[in-house]
C-alpha cells in the first residue's frame, strides 16, 4: 500500500491563485463575491455551473477567511455575495458528489462545515461580522453558506428564494449544518423547518422573513445600498476591536515524501504496515520574544502561530491523502521551558489582536484534531515537551502513555508534563467545555483543584494520580505496551472505531457545533452509503439523468 503523491489534495493557496472568488477591501469593510469558474474543477467529469462548489472552491474560501483575520485586522464587517446575475449559489455540485468516493464526500462535508464554523468564529471572537447579500437563487449548500453569516438580507424581486432541497431532490441531508443552524441558530419553528426542508422550490419574499429564514427583505432598488449600510454599521460597532495592520500569511515550508512529511516544527513518519502516522512536534529552538513588537516582527515565524498553521495543514493532509492511516501517534521533543514561556506570552497579552488570533487559531486546530476520524494516541517520553498548549494534544487523545522513569542507559531525565492557565480557558472543544472539563465530567470540582498544579512539573506517577494520562509503563514494558496498543488498533474495524471514538470524545452538553458534527454528520455519513442515495437507482446518481430515483421503502 502506497500513497500517490502526484495527486495529493493541497490545502495551501493564496489570493493570486484564486479562481472562484473576488475579494475587495474598502476602509473597514471587505466584500467577498462568489464567482465560480465552472471549468476550474477540483477533478474531472463535471462543471461548476450556477456558482455550485466543490472542494477547490471551499479551499479558497477557507484561505480567504483565514487571511481576513490575520492579514486584514482593520476589517470589521464582511459582505458575502455573488458576482453572477440572478444566482447566489446552487450549493455543492451534485455531479461531483455523485462521482466522489464515500470518503471524499464525508471529508468534503466535514471540511466545509469547519470552514463555515470558522466564519461564525470570526464573527463572534474577531468582530468581523459576516453579512450575506442574497440576490438570486440560494439553494442547498448555498443557503448553508448564508446561514453561517450573522445577518441575511434577501432581495425582494419576486423570484429569489432560499431552499434546502437535498432531501426531496437527492435523498441526502443538508450536509454542512443546514438542519442544525435552522433550529439552533435561527430558531426556526420545527413545523416550518420540516416544510421548508421537504420542498424543492424553496421559500421567498415575506414568508422567508416571517419564518426567520432571513433577517431582512429589501426591494431591488434599495438592495445594494442597504447591504452597504448594514456592513458599515457593523464595522463601526466593531471598531474598538481593530488593528491597523496585519501580518502576511506566507507559504508554508513543507516536504512530502512517500512515508514522511516534514515541516519546520513537525515531522511525520508513516508506518503503512501498522497504519500509524507518528507525529513529532518540536519545541521552539530558541526563546520566544517576550516583547509583543518583536513578535510582530516575527509574524508567521512566531512559534505558536507557525505551529498552528503547520498542524492545521498536516491534519487536512492526513485526512484526505492518507485515509488508510488510521492511528495518529503524537510525540514531542524539546525544551519544555520554552513552550511554557510562549504560553505566558499568549496568556499575558490576550488582548493584543495578533496573540488573541493565534490562540483562536490554535483552538480551531485542536478542534479539527478532535473531529478527525482517527485514533489519536500520545507517547510521553524523556525529552518530551507536552506542557501547556502542547498538553492539549495529550488531553485530546483517546489514550495517552507516559514513561515512568527513564530508559536504561540514558540520562535525559524523567518524562514530565505541566499545566498552564491556557489549558483551562483558551481552547474549548465543540461541546463548549475545555478538554479538562470534558475529561472530568462527573467531578467539576476536580478541575478547579487542578489549577493548583499550574506551573508544577509532574512526573508519570503524579500525572497518573491526577488523571492526566492513561498508562505509565516503565522502560521494561514501554515498547511492548506501545506496540500492542498500535497492533490492536490496526486490527479493529475502522468503521466501529470511528463510531466509538466520536461518541466518547464529546460527552456532556450539546452545542450547535457539537450537534453538527456528532449528530448531523453521523447521519449524513450513513445516508451517503445507502442505496436510496448512492445506489444504482439512488437519487444522487439519478439526478440530472432524466430518470426517477427508486427507493427502498423500509424505515429502519
């Protein structure tokens, strides 16, 4: 089994390479227009007509949202619209979905969900309010894109409608959070939502506004001016949050080999027989500047930001390009004191926009790890630096193994871990809880007591007693226990593992975000494999052929 690196999915792009979006900036307002090149498809066999989208379109959108936060902190409002006449967006391209593998469909939906969550995160935490200008047909994933915005303005032209027609047309669900955003974000009444999701033609005009499917209905003659005014008002409201100048997100330095991936701060080695990717994260090579101005001069080379970007790219690479590598084994290496020093800078300067955005980015990346359908393990050895921010990875793992003592013949000192303030507040999961709160759901007082351990270097026995690691074998048993764990994981059904892991990772309360991934995505995953959708006579296959879908009528 080998990986075809000539046909990798690459998530790195830049404005000069965009093929599907127009982005303009004026003072404190940005405008993003969807202008999909129907011939510039991610793969062959379809055209992106009517502003429909595939993974390539969404990779560009993700890049736009990221750059808006880091390169343009002066922006307080973003207008999301279309450059095409009488069409906003027709949603995910149906022909593309019909031709895609099951794995691609699922990963595509997950990535587009994460991108839309990123838009909502930018509105909530970066004060970049997204306003959607819906002029023309807005269907399926197009309306789901609109739903990610804070304020939806619909042109009242007698023709423009919003719709979620996936169920009646394709026998699938609105895969990028549409159902959940209707009920949990827009608070649409259940009976209204039920009707809306079972009609093909959608809803327009006054009813769309009355049912809270949009926020505002505006005549054609006043539409453009109204959108402008709403954006300017939002930007003005967010003015206190702004910085005058951002930093440029330069290309990542990466090297891909058949069984290796190398970044400046992360190295990955793939064992294809065991289906394991060993991911080693390196501490900063030198002391991170304590002066904020010097961090600005470093820009993307600031260690925590560089790490976030590399880890983000790596997770997406492994999801899409290494689907058979079912276990990610995290290790770390380097000076733990330098990691803690970087944490202190992030913690004490949390009101600075760049450091705040760095922490928010790390939060999103850790969520992406949580949401990946892979077994996540960590091995904490002498020389490791799983402290503070890097300890989040250990807390995200399904199991963590920490060496008790040293390896015979070595004099590197015991393996240690350490909590920082950031472990308690900075990096919530999709369920709204910190990983420590999720770990100790039945004993919230224990989390409060753990705050007394901040700054203490904990050995294996201490870490186990505090419930921070799973097992602490000594050097005699270390290699055997790790090997047995990896071999066992490789022998299990990947489907059953994915289901088990996703259920166990997100205990406690539900949020809109957790519902989207743990509930809606799970059902979509199942439906994507059912003959009613993807069978020879399924709706997704029959769409556009002139043939009617044939359904198995059993409800199970």
